[in-house]
C-alpha cells in the first residue's frame, strides 16, 4: 500500500472513531442510524453535479451496495438490542476483515504476502479480544451471536461490493454519493415500516450533532471507497478497523474514561498490525 493511501485510510479510521465518539445523540438506535443516513444523503445530493457519473454497468453494484449498507444498519441495531455494544460491535468489525481476506484470496485471485496477512490477523485479533472481554463470561449466544455475525457478514459483503463496484464505476466519488442516497431511501423505508410516521420527527432534537457525526461518517467511508480502488480491498478493510485503536485513545485521553488492561492489549495488537502494513 502506497504511503498516501495508507495515510488517507488512517485519517478515515480517525474520522470513524470520531463520529462514533460524538454520536451519543440521546436517540434510540434506529433513530440514530436513520439520522446519520439522512445527513449523508443531504450532503451528497448537492455534490453530485460536480462528480463524474458512474459507468452504466456500475448501477447494479450501487443498488446492491445500498441494500447491503441498509441491511448492515438493521442487523447492527438488532445486535445492540440483544448484546452489549462493547461486545457486539468488536465481534462484527473484527470478523469482517477476515471474511474479506478469505473471499479475496480464495475467489477473487488476490495475492497477499505473508506480512500483509499477519497484519490483517493482528488487527482482527486485537478487535476480537475486545469482543471476548465485552461481557462477564466472554460469550455470546442465540440471537445476540446471530445478529453480531450477520452484521459482520453484511460489513464484509458491502466492503467487497463497494470496492469492486467503485472500480467498475470508474469514479469512487460518484459511486459512494449515489450509494448513500440509496441507503437513505432504504433506511427511511425501514424506519417507516417499524416506527410509522413518528420515525422522522423523532430525529429532529438531535439534528445539530447529527450533522457533525453524519459528515464525519460520510468523509470516513468516502476515503475508504477511494482507497479500495488504490490498494487491495482486504488491506484497506483491515486498516480501516484501526478506528477502534483511535477510539481507545480518545476514550483514555479525551473523554477520560477508564481503559482496562485488556483494551490496552487489544490496542497494542491493532497498532502492531498497522505497523506491519508498512514494513
């Protein structure tokens, strides 16, 4: 991975950690993900005339990506409903790069050197340690495990579809902006189906913070999709998950939350994986 791509993905990871740190909007989780999706779409719409139009053959990929992003959000909300955030989120995010790597090597013919594979394993292992220590007995069962692993599956799927689709589109910007509009439509449909007409008014009290979080979220993934076109998707996917390392640092030094020894150990493993990508 070239230096400028590596640095850009780290910026994306930092933005991802940043919006997660400010996303405590006082809303329920369905309203939160709906607000973020709407903000991203509202930012994307006025920018669209200034970016290249995706190639015709990419539109099916854009639609598929939008569906997968909506599915990810729905499963993530359900995972949080059945398990602690501190356990469900790391399990979903730590497993996804492994799935992307397996599919890339096995089915897409991508060749990764041993150091790159070790880097991916270190990052995923560090994240999964957080999941293992996220509850008293370190176990997830039943619906909690189903939705957490389903979230991982959606994450891996949209990562691959976005990476391949953006390359086919010939424009990462056009791809991501149209995709977030489709995702917003999907989230509106889901919210109306589950909440009725009260779904949209419910997000209004948090719109100011939602704008900041949504802008950082869009910026983070916009960079990631661009990076998918510049480097192996598996490497970018794993490096992007270093956002959890930034989240630990923000928690320790900005928010002043207590950070356990296990979280520091996880952060060390993730940092080691990031360093290996530049060996």
